[in-house]
C-alpha cells in the first residue's frame, strides 16, 4: 500500500513540477514580450519625434527655397515627393542606428514606417499652421 501511495505521490510531484516549469516559462516569455513591446512603443515614439524634427528642418531649408522659386509660391507634386524623400533621408540620418535596427526587426519594411512617420509629421505641422 505504501508503495502505491509513494508511486502516486511521485507522479503527482513530477506533474506539478512540470506544470510549474511550464508556468514559469510562459511567465518569462510574457515578460520578454512585454519588454519588447514597451521598447518597440518607446522607439516608435522617439522616431515620431525625430520625424517631426526632420520635417521641420527640410521645410525650413529646401521647402521655403522651392516655394520662393515657384511663380505661384506653391509646390508641385514632384517637388512634394522630392521633399518627402529628403525628409525620410534626414530622419534616417538623425535617428540612432540602434533604433532603426530594432524597429526593422519588428517591422519588415522600415522604409514604409519612416515614410508614414514623415507623412504624419507633415500632416501635424499643417494642422498647427492652420490653427494659428
């Protein structure tokens, strides 16, 4: 009888140990995923700040020069596309390489992400100008 109880107890303890190991592993995976998501969010926020700075820098330099050179003071679609590319290139140059590498791991197309951030910054800057 003691052998049966001992055997059952051994199986229960083995199962409990395995279950607790699975729970610990799941907890560790959750913590690492949370850290990665928090880091991704924080880097995304930081890139958005850099995008705003890049858009302002390009608007002050190239944008104003192009507007002054135009007869009607307005940019053509080609000029807007060129300025956007310059802003994305400026963003790439301003942002720390480690952030760009980390974001590229989380998002397969970093260029699309940077392009979207620049578009958003341009839109935000126009909204600020309209409210003035």
